[in-house]
């Protein structure tokens, strides 16, 4: 493959992974907020249960 195509594929992969990461982060952020976990201190308290 040409370098141009390889660069385009690499950039597309990076963007796809960034979007996937953000979606996963949003999902777990919503789950934490539902449980009242807003800070790391809240998380530590929750995990001690």
C-alpha cells in the first residue's frame, strides 16, 4: 500500500478508537453518577462496601 493510504487508515483507526473510548467513558460515568459517585473519594467509599 502507498504511504498515503497507510496514513489515512492509521488516522481513521485512531479516530475510531478515540470515539470508542469516549463512548465507554461516557457509559461508565453515567453509571457512577447513578450511584452517587462523583469524586475519587466517593469511589473509594463505594469500593469499601
